[in-house]
C-alpha cells in the first residue's frame, strides 16, 4: 500500500499529469465552445484524430513541426466545419452525425496512412516539436519542478485556456455564443446570426481538438499511429461536462483524467504488480465514475442538441 | 376509352405508392450508399489506383462463387445482431455505441460456457446454454449505462464507449489469466463440436447464426409492435416527457431497452465465436459493433430494415477484403464509406435536397 501511495504522489507523476492533460484540455475546451453554442460535439474524437494525422503530414511534407501544428489546426477545423454543416445546415442529429464523423475520420486517416506510407500500424517518423524550458521558474518548490520544462504546446494550452475563458465570459462574442446555446430565439430577436455563431464555435472546437491531436503525434511522439486518439476525444467531452462547459473547469477536470492516465503508466513500470489490462482499464472506469457523479448536478445549455431555424426550434 | 382511362386508374396508385414514407426512405438510403461509394471511387482514383479493378474485385469477392456468397453471409451475421442492437436502443432514444464491447463479453461468455459444459450435455442444450451466457453477459455490460442514464443522466454515448475499452481489456485479461490455450496467440481452446452452431450450407463458413439473427429481428419487431413494453419503449424514444406524463415508468423502460440491446449485441459475439471461429480469440472483431451503427442508421432503426442494411455492409466487408487482396486498396476505405453513409442518412435536409422535396422533416 505504501508503494502505491509513493506512486500516486510521485513528482514525476504530477509532471506526467500536466503533459497528458494537454490534449484532453484542448479538446474539452473545444467541446465547451461547441456545446455552449448549442451543438453537441461527439465528433471531438475524430477531429483530434484528424489533427494528429495532419500534424504528422504537415511535418512530413514541410520538415517543420510548427507547420505540422498549423496543418493539425486546419485539419481539425475542417472536420469541425463538416460537423457544423451536417448538424446545423443539414439538420442531422448531432450525436449520430458526430459518431459518423468519427468513423469517417478513423477510416480516412488509416487509409491515407497506408496510401502515403504503405503501413497500417504507424506512419514514418517525422520531426517532432522540441522541448521548451523556462529556467526562471525552476527553483520554485514543487510547482517549478512540475512546470519548468515541457513541450511548447503545454504552455500554449495553458495560455489558450485562459484566453478561452476570457472570450467566453468577458467578450460580446462569448455572450453571443452562450446566448445561441441557451436561448436561440432571444439571440435571433436581438439580431444575432445564430447559425453563423454556431458555425464559428463548432469549427473553432475542431481547431482546438486538432491542436490536441498535434500534441499526441508531434509532442508526445513524432509519428502517427492508427486510432491514436484512443477515446481521448470522448474523455474530453466528459471532462467538458464535468468542467461545467467552462474552459477553466475543463482544464481542472482534464487534470483529473490525465492523473489516472499517468497513474496507469506509472503502475505499469512500478513494483506494484497488477495485470496490464486491468491497469489500462483505469482511465476508462474513472471516466464513467466521474460522469455518473458529475452530471447529476450539472446544467447543460438549454438549447443543446436542438436545431434552430429563424422563428422556431425543433 | 378504357385504354385511355387505364393510366389514370393506376397512375395515382403508383404515385401514392412511391410517396409512401417507407419507400422514399429506401430510395434515399440507396442514393446515400451510392453517393458514398462514389466518393470512395474518387478517393481510389486520387490514390492512383483503378476504380474499375477495385470495385470489380469488391463485387467478385462478395458474389463470385458460392463460397464467396457464403463468406458474405458469414460476415453479415454479426452485423444483423449489432445493427439490431443499436436500432433497438435507438427506438428508446438511446445511442448504444457499446455494441463492440458487449459483443466481446458475449463472445467470451459463450466460449467459457461451452468449454465448461464440454460435451457432457446433449448438443442442443449446450448450444442453448452457451447462447444464454453470451446474451446475459452482453445485457450485463449494457445495463450499467442504461441505469446511469436513467438515474443520473450520464450520457450513454460516453459511458458505452468507455465500456467498449473496458470490455475489450477485460476479455483479454480473462483469456490470458484463465482460459488461454498454450501458444503465441491469446485465444481459448476450440469449443467442443456439440456446442458449435452447425453449418447452414455444408462445406462453407455460413452457420445457423444467420437464421438466429433473423429470428432475433422477428422477435424484436414483435416486441416493439405487439407488446405494451415495446410500445412504451417507443413512446419514451419519441417524447420522454409525454411518456412520463402518460404514466410510463421511463427509467425502467430505458434500462429495459438497453438490456434488450445488450442481449442482442452479446449474441453477435456468440454467433461469431460459436459459428465461425469456434473459439474466442482476443481482438477478433474488425469493428462489428461500430459497423452496427451504420447498419442501424441505414435501416432507420426498423428491425426488418436491419436485414438488407446488414447484408449491404456484409457485402462491403467481404468484398473489401478481396479488394485489399487483389486490387491492393486498403480495407479501411470501407470504414470511411461507412462514416459517409451514416452522415448522409442522418441528414434529413440533405434527403430533401436530393429528392427535390420540400424539407418538412426536422430532427
């Protein structure tokens, strides 16, 4: 039991938690923007997967991992725009079209990987992002040790979460997004173009999930592998619900999810002997428990999942 | 005169028949599938391969010989079950994305039951008990999300997907720890012949599982249309608030629908383990549970619609294999086509545009 506690409160484990929270937090914030505007976003998984693929593709084509990151944002955003088209313009059920998008993205990325690199399991290795250090904070106890050296995307994520919160709760744009999801008729009445706001939010959520995907394929590793998001998009959606559709809440709950994920990895290499499969199950079990416990007290945007047409909501 | 009048007599009949909602759905679904295959063709051409060779090997692989047709039916069998499972949950407004995990636990439960009972029981009885074990295991895995949805409002899409991972890890763990046949592959020993589903066409790989699947469709259709529980499940699916007002026990019906869905998804695993593989092999499913979603969406959640939809995806699966083998087109292209089919069929406004009707459907 002592060994177990050592593993949990290991400082390396906390550092790993921040690393692993990055893709989930980015996608979860994407989910917050999409759902605040009234569009359920089950498609985060496919957007993240597409982002991971496009990141490697961009780095492969250009040799620059930073261009890869831009590719990832664009690829995720394109998937977001496709979901927006189906969910808003074509009035498809949000959940069904999101799952369709995920299956489409899985097929597309796995197929393209074989067309481009003739291998079904993994892509070729490309230039990944270098690590980035802030020596100034190194000597702050605990926090400095945890934070001082990471992938640049980790710091970018922390900045984006703060900006996301600022946009959502302190700007007119954020007010419009929240109004579109809470009361589209009222938004329409005061002259807000509900559909335009929703297109923007869903595409933005794709960009953020795509950036999260780039973290998986360009920062954590430097190649793409089949289905590499492995359910993190769904975890992000759960993190978004647990985080009350608030970017900062999303970050907090992503830490929770990442903590079990990093714990899982630490246990695998620790003296605590548990079968691999049982350990691998932990993050998924945890997601269910969190969700079951969290939703009771949460209140989603009022018009979430509904289709809006000027004059009526269905 | 009678000649002139004749067209007037049958023409309205034909237009009325063509305008029936069921038929325009079928028409539109066909258009959606053809469109998806067309996009697939564009991608094949873009990757520098011959579209004709690809689709020729696809159709040859699916229908080329009696053996190929039997193979197609074999691949259709689990899709009937998983498609029906997803459709049943949809009837209650629930999206069971967990058919894949339910299929795994169902398959393993059947294998374990068959191996434990051995050849000690008469064939029919051991088959029945093994099927029952698969159905119960699938139901158990689906009941959890149903309960959490009904009592806590936890979104069933997320919980069932998480349970997919858990189900797959759990079965791998159980096989490795308790039921593994010595050797490099994580699989159970072969089931005793008495506990296997017999071949439907002798000498081929299509088993009585497909008949069982059709029986399941019949049963599901009967329950939905002819029993009060089925009626209430549909009422909850259409409008939970109204159903509750009318005195329906909504949480109870939600759990029941998920359990029924899990039973059928568990049997999907049983049908593969007992009728095709004759053993449980870890990670044996090429995504039958996810293809089941495409099947259900294409079938518009009608039990009898599941049969042609499953057949279509069975064709794509068995044809896709030969396309990969002979035209060297990765099978994953068929996954992509499935995704497009789901997107297209799920969009009622797109149907309206394509069929040049006024869009009255709102989802």
